[in-house]
C-alpha cells in the first residue's frame, strides 16, 4: 500500500507525513518565537527586500544611461570627425 500514487507524492504514508509536518512546524514555531519573528514580519521583510532590489536596479540603469550619454557626448563627435576626414582621403 505504500506504493500508491499519494504515498509517492507525499514521500511516505499520509500519517507519517502529517506527524513529521506537525513536529517540524512545532520546532520552527519555537525557533521563530525565540528570535521574536512573526510570519507576517517575514513576508513584509521579503517584500521590502524585493522592492529595494527593484529600486536599486532601476537606479543602476539610470546611472548607466547617464554614463552612456556623457560618453557619447565625447565619442560621437570624434567618430563623426574621423569619418568625415576618412571620406576626404578615400576620394
């Protein structure tokens, strides 16, 4: 009977899995209480972390864009002058 689809999916008999989950939930609950953490606090901290990463990413893209424009202000005119001079030599 331990070879049924449900047992394979759960990783053991339903009663054993339920007992393991109850035990692990109890242990994790004790640890979180000792650390003074609440599950909702963990969710809030995770959302804040993702938002900070998101904002840092767009700030980084903005800085990269700024560097691109500053560099282009120097590179494009020099490239344009060299292309114009090269056209004069090829004729």
